[in-house]
């Protein structure tokens, strides 16, 4: 009796503990599976809800693909196809030139803003301002490139699968517009 361990577990108790441990592991695995399924379902529901607002960027489609799409949609004759190809080819070059000029001019303006701000701010302030300014420009540049109505592959006209602007036929899809705060009125003291 003296040498008997005080914390001995009978063999049936050991079996019970291992069974309990298995149950705990099983519950953890089932919980992880449920969590994963919830994430997948939530992501899918979000994609379905926002699919009209998502814009998938891709390379500009080649001119022949655009012309082929227009030809099939509008049943153009060969003469019309040649004229459409000429028009789109010329205009695409002009648009590219205009966008390049615009990009150069805006870059020069941004450099001028930065130069003028550097004259006003202290070196520490300017460093913080420049970092914020660059991140804001990157964010706005990304939004501008992905803006509504930007054509992408397979989206050349009505009936395309691309984003659509909200209109009277789709009143439930509205754009988010942040609320502007009301101007504060001066405190009126009781007289």
C-alpha cells in the first residue's frame, strides 16, 4: 500500500482519455472545415453581389478582334468592315497620342506641386507629405485606369459582359458617393 502510486489511472480511464482526445481533434477538424466553407461561401456571395461593379483589367484587345466583334454584332458588309477598321485604326493612334500628352503634362504639374510644397514645408513635413502624396497618386491612378466604362476584352458594345453604368433600367445598382459634412454653424451663446 505504501508503494502504490496515488495518481494511477485505471486502464479503462486511459481508454476514455484517448477517446476524449480523439473527439476534441475531430471537433477541431470539423470547426476548421466549417470555417473554410464559410469563407468560400462568403467570398462567392460577395463576388456575385459585386460582379457588376468589378472591372477586370487586361491588355487592350487587338484591332482585328474589335473589328471582328463589331462585324458579327452588326452584320457588316466587307466594305463597311474596311471603313470601320480604318476609322478605329486612325482614332486609336490619335487617342494614344492624346493620352501620352496628357500623362506628360500631368506629371509636370505633379512635379511643380511637389517643388512648391518643398519650399513651404520643413524637411520632416515634406517627407511625410511626399509619401502621402505618392500613395494617393498611386491609388487614384489605379482607380482612373479601372474606371467605369473602360473597355476590356470582349466588351465592345451593347450586350457585352463588361461593367455597366447604373441607369434607369437598373435602379438598384447605385454608386457609392460619400456624404459631405454639413458646414458647422457658429455656436450661439444664450443671451
